[in-house]
């Protein structure tokens, strides 16, 4: 009974309530045998699309860590042990799964993340048809989403960007596709917005970097064809309802994050003047000017694209991150951007099919050209994957020691220990020196990539000089920094696992 209560208390209840409300709303809206049959067939097709997407993602990119600067296992630990510094949402989504096998918690996180990411193409299809795209066009846009290199890369990782993006796509699908009958009453709009608001609230509890993208979701239903005044009114209702739901369910947690040290650190990095100067390149200004020329023809769809672009650039705080991490941030704005693009293609002048097919083909070709660069892995994620194969060499009652912090460099390892008090010891380069053999009865040492940096080499040499080390496993990894300015002083980087036998000067 106790385990059942713990499992129930760990569920993401905002998503559970949203799912129940969504099913109840759809059942209430579908009337008649023919409509029920059509709804069931659509559900089956979308389920098959989801299963196929999951298999495709696993075939194109193996599960693994993603977060820059060696933080990936920290987020798995947050899932296991409770709320992280930027909100309780990650633990709420992944906590139950991660607790089933605590020693290998990342496997459950990767699998559940993959299942959430597999929902994206089905959600894209519903968004596209909801804003007026024909089924063939909606299917093409869904295919683009299923093969998009960044979405494939983060699908089976611990990245919070994958989680928030999946949830925002689901919320967008609710707003665009349910209820689908026209005219839509204020009551139906408010119910759909309340359901989407629960999903948005869950995303908002994960990380503040998704908040600007979530705030733009009311633009999704506004890009459909119709009276501009009526669509703006509907967007206003959606925005108010979502804001009220998020504030009522998660406002306290969001304020707590903003008041904390991590939140204050993120806010301190916001410099709109510098961001505007960095993004006001001639090419981008030309694109915005070209978009403005279309405002009279499709004002809301073009405005949604422009607003999504501008807000995404202004809220981008990833100046020192590699391209694949920056791209993972930007896909959070894809629900609004894809909804507007699908609406524009659906109402292209001449109403012929070729513009949409040409756009889908061009996007797929562009995605294929970007696939290899977006699948690159930094040195820290490569060595974390190596440690997944080595960690069983460390007995459960032993201590593992490694250099885990050197200057701005950080490296967490996928060895989680006990949430209250772990036997594993990440050492900082400025810690007071201590002989390795003095840290416990059974000690193992991991020579990390930080030992190949100017900030960490001396500390590693100091630690290794205090003990006799027996090598257990070793490998070399190409030197590829996961953040600008945090490179290595040799290439390749050597990492390895050792057993500490005795002090160096022992007889």
C-alpha cells in the first residue's frame, strides 16, 4: 500500500488531469456513429505514427546524455531524488520511472523521454490540420518533424529541451484541433485552453527557458483562416485562460525559481541591448522586411512567424553553447512556427498543391544536410557513455572519486548512489588536498576529461601521486568542448577507471 501511495504521489498530476479532460472533451464532442468511427481511425493512425517515430528515432540516434558542460547525469539525479534548482517539473515527469531501477536511472529517463518525443509528429499533424492544412500537407509537415535532426538528437536523452518541446507541441495540438467544429464557441475555446494550460504548466515547472515559447502558444489558433477580429478574440481568451491555469497551479513554483540563485543567475544574463545588436544582421532584417510585405495578405500567420522569431532570438542566452544545444533551445518555438507555416502553405495563392510539396521537400533536404552536425557529441557526453559500461566495475559499497569541477568546467558521472548521502566524491580543483586512499575503505578513481584541461591537470596529478592505481578500463576520446572557451590542452583526451590499492609511499 505504501509503495502504491508513493507511486501515485510521484505522478505528474497536471498531465494526468489534462489527459482525462482531453479524453472527456473529445468523447463529448464526437456525436454519431460515423464521427466516432472517423475519430477512432484517426486515433489509430496517430498511434501508429507515434510507434513508427519512436522506432525511427532509436534507429537514427542511440539514447545518451546531451546537456552541455557535463551536467546530464545531474538531471537524472534530479529525476530520482526530487526537484532540481530550476523547478520540480523534471522530477514530476520522470521521477516514478527513474526510481524503478535507481542504479540505472538514466535508462528509464531516456526511454520515457523517447516516448514523449515520439508524440511530436502526431501533434504536428493535428496542429496542421487544425489550422486548415489538407491531410497530405499535414502529413508532410509531420514527416519533417519526425526526421528533423535536432528533434532526433534530443529524443532519447535527459535534455529538458526535449521534454518542454514535446509538451508544448501537445498543448498546441489541443488548441488547434480540439474542438474542431466551427463555429467555435467561447466555452469550447476556454475548455481547450484550460486543458492546454495544464500541459503548459507542467512544462513551465521544468525550466524557465521554455516560458517565452509557452507564452506564444495562443498564437496557434489565431493563424487559422477567418475574421482577424474573431481570431484575435479567441487568442485573447486562450491566453487569459492559460495564464490563469498556470498561475493557479504553478505560480508559486515559478516565483520560487526566479527568487533562487539559479533564477537570478539566468536573469542576470538577460541583456536586450546586446541581444538586439547581435541579431540585427542584414540577412535577418531582409527576411523580416519580406515578411512585412505579406502582412496585408496573411496578417496573423506572418505576425506569428515574426513574433516567434524575434522572441526566440531575444530570449536566447546560449552564447557559449555549441550549435546543437542552441538548436535544441530554438525547437521550443516550433509549435507556433510550424502552425503559421502550415497555415500559409494551406492558403498559398492559387490553392495548388505544388508549393506545399516543394516546401516539404526543401525542408527535408535541408534537414538531411544538417543531420551529421546536429548528431555531434562533445567529449563529456562521450565519456559519460563510456562510464555507463564501466560503472559496474565499481562495487556497490565502494567510493568513486574523480575531478568533477575545474574552473567553469563541470563533469557529473552516471553513478547516483543514495539521494541523502552518496559514497561518490566529485572533487573540485580548488579543494584542499587529500590522499585518495584516505577517502574510504574501498576507493576507485576515475581520470576524467577535466584532467586534460589547463584548470584541472595539476589537481589530477596531485591526486594520482598519492596512491598506487590499478587500471581497470581506459579509452581515448576526441577533444570537443561542449561550451565555448572550455576546451582541452591535448587531443585526444584520455580517460580511465582505476582501483586505488594503497598510498604511493606504502611498502
